[in-house]
C-alpha cells in the first residue's frame, strides 16, 4: 500500500534472556492542525512500545519499536483533548514488563 510503513523487529532468543536496556520513553502530546498527536522519544532502544489511555479512544499505532535516533509520532483517535490525554497516558515497553 502506497504511503504505508511496515516494520518488524526480530529477536534471536526468548525476550527474558536478552540483555534489554531499561529505556526511558518520553511522550510529548500536542495538537497539530486539529489532530492530537503523541511523539515518543527514548534514550535507549525500546521494543513493543505500547501507549495506553485511560479514557476512550485508540492510537494509530499500538505497538512499535523506538530507537534513540528515530522519534515516533502517532495520532490519537478519540474525543479527549491533548491535556486530557497527557494526564492519563501510560507507556509500556518490553524491558519494563519483567
């Protein structure tokens, strides 16, 4: 599909046995042309980054790999404002799951 980006991350062992760095993932919530967006940055590689909002709505990408040199921006698809989303946004990733 034109304009669509696909990405996969491959691991050569069971996740729990890999030396995954404890990344610090930082979300920045803003409104751009009427669309609420979240831009994620990190200090170390973060795998299976998953944004979660306590209210209604969803994100244009629900799981992605985040690298220090490549911020990722996703759209929030719902009725909350940028301020509401920022207050109740939780970000999970693989290294913080075990």
